[in-house]
C-alpha cells in the first residue's frame, strides 16, 4: 500500500473514527483503511461487533452484503452515505 492512510491530518474525520473503531475491536493498530479486515485477523464475530459499534455510535445500520469489501474505508463510506440519508429523511431511529 502506498502513502500514509493513517495520519489524522490526511484522513477525513469519519474515516479516522471508523478506523479507530476497527482497530479497537480487532485490538490491532496496524490496520489501515484499505486493508481487508479478515486478512488482518477479523472473524465473523468481530466484524459483527464492528457493525454494532457503528450502529450504536452513528445510528447507521450497514449490511455486510452491501459492502464491496470488508475494509475500514468501505465502512466509512457506508456510514457517510447512511448518515446523509438519515439527515435527508429526518429518520433517526
């Protein structure tokens, strides 16, 4: 992977926040935005825990089947899209 994708000065807030959640749940600081999470030690259970934290923190439900790949970047994009949709519809449940 080229370039630094982990420095807070180069990441949008949502990318950094989701990457922090992923790193906390996996207990690894060496995970980058474009790393395939299952290649970095994620299990089905830890992935569900990541999705649950995202649902709790952002009130956005992400279906694993909707992701093109299990990466922090795709999760962050889904959160951003879900937050935008929630704001447009006014649905915060």
